[in-house]
């Protein structure tokens, strides 16, 4: 520690002063503050803090004072939570500066931070510039090694390609690519729906069984050619996006990429099964499997989520509200178990001379309970006794109440997700406008 007046040390963080003794700094829980004890000169001190007053023995840090106050509460009490009315990412940046990590946060705040980082695709690493102390002490002042110009150009090109394929509103090329991808999805869906029409099958002179399996002739037909072209486009798009992605493991784990694989692989599996089985009658059981695989092309519709905020909002809402969705399912299951048992008892279990055969068992009564709670009411089965009808009214009212309870949380989350995605889309649109003007 450089010589100064007195044995106390003053930390000035964003205008708020804190006084400590020299002995406290030696084993201070914050790595950046504890490093002050090992400084031997004023130059070493300025490498740790932003300014130093030798007369007052005061160290100045140009950081967020309120965030540092919450960090000091962690030092004193061992619990670290986010500062109110402060962005989670900004607070996390302050944590990194003072030498803390995500694991120091309480569990509830860790979940908030994980959700925030996953929503904004922001990833912090220890070797990023400006991480404020996340690196070792001997590397704080070391300038980052700049890559050669060729490597920089390659990174810029990969980043441009990644944004073109991942963000449809990031550039003119991205919009064109998104439009072409949407057209391929629409064409493939129209062909899939039309191929099930009797007129379509009659025009191609094929029976229903032949329609349900791939043959060498079916590939040469118009529907087979269109399907092959669409599959080729989707495959090329998926491969390019995998090549230009930053993290290959993270790319495979993303839900939309999993859906792409589920939509593409059935075609190749079907072709391989046809090549190996051919027209062998002993292997015609594979026709059912092929038909199922072919119908999995319906997953291509979900590919539109890459280009429409509405579908992205729906997926993000389901991801954030999975606890509320589980709670909703639990409510329904508990109510269904209670009302199905009571309805079966009142309609068929009691020997009153009139038995309702529709409620012969509890599983059969579960169907009546679920369509009553959701107010669908097909009318295919209904209670006929007076106690059963009273129970049916209670079941309908209970279903309305139980379904309405978690909907409020899901609705607010949906609105929040929609505004976040809309803001991000508007940000890319502004960059697109600037690119167009330039």
C-alpha cells in the first residue's frame, strides 16, 4: 500500500465514500478492492482504480454507487440480490468489475439473469475487453492482441452471414432470404395438403397405398420434384447456418434448429428406407412408418417462427411461463380426478335403477369432465340424474375459475415478450434503414 495519512482507507464509489482500515482490505471479499493492499506504488494503484488522492488516502472508482451498496450488503450478510430499478445485465457488469460471479447471486436472481441473457443473446466471458477485473491481476493492463487484418475480415464476414440468416430484418439480403424461405415453406405446405386430395391422387393414377410410400416413380412426379427442391433448400439453409454459428453446441440445442432437423430428416429416412426395401411385399409394413414420416413435414410451418414476431412471442412466452403452464395442468388434473370419480359414482355407481352407460368407468367420465371444464360441451355424453346435473354445473364453474387463475400471469408475460421482440426487430430495422441510405 503506498504511504498515506492515517491507517484508514477511503473508497469513493460514484460519489459515495466508504471508510475501511488497512487490515480489512487485505482479506476483503471483493477481488478488486483486496488488490489495493498489494499495491506498492501510485502507478499500481491507478491500475486498479480510476483516481487516487494521496493526501486523503482516497481511492476513486467511477462505478454505479447504488450497485456497490448492494454488493457491500453481500459482503456483510452473504446474500447478493439485484438492485431495484436496475437492469440485470448492468448489475452483472458491476459484479464482474468488483470480482464477483453469477454463482454469488441468490437462486432467484440467478434465474432472472439466465432468462435475461438468453432473451437478449448476451454472453459474457472472462476474456472480453471491459469485463472490469474478471481477468487475473497481471492481465488487467495488458492490451488485447489484435488479430491480423485477414482474420478480422473473416470474422466480420461470418458475423454478417450469421445475422443475414438469423435476423430477417438486419439487412436487405436477410429480408430477401427470409422471403424466399417463406415461399418455400408455403409451397411445400400447399403440395402436402393437395397431395391428400382424391382428385390429386386420381390425376397421378395412384392408389391410396401407393401414395403413402416412396417409390422410384414417385420421386419423378411433380409432387416428388417439388418436395425434393424444398428439402434441398431447407438442408442448404440449415448447413450454412450451422457453419456460420458462433457456438455449434448451442446451435444444436436451440428449439427452432431442433424443429428444422425434425422437418428435414424424415425425408432422407424415407428415401433410405425405400432404397433398402424397394417393392418387397414382406417389408410393406414400412409404409405406415413412411406415411408418418411424410406427415412430419407439417413441422415446416413452425419454421415461419423465424420470420414472424407473433410465433416467436408464443414460443418465448411458453418458455418463460412453463411453471404457470404446469400449474394449470395440475389444476385440471386434480379437478378431473375429483369430478370424474364423483360423476361416475352418481351416474353409474349407485344402484338407483337408472344407470348412465356413458359413465361406466372413471376414465370414460374424465372425457366428460375435460370438455365440461373447458366449456366445449360436445353433448356426446351428459349426466341424466339430478345430482349428476348439479355436479356438472359445479364442474363447469370450477373449470372457468381454475383456467382463469394462471391466465393473467401468462397474458402479462406474453405482452412483455411481444414488446421485447418488437423492440429488437425495430432496432435491426433502424440499422437496415441506415444501410439502405448509405
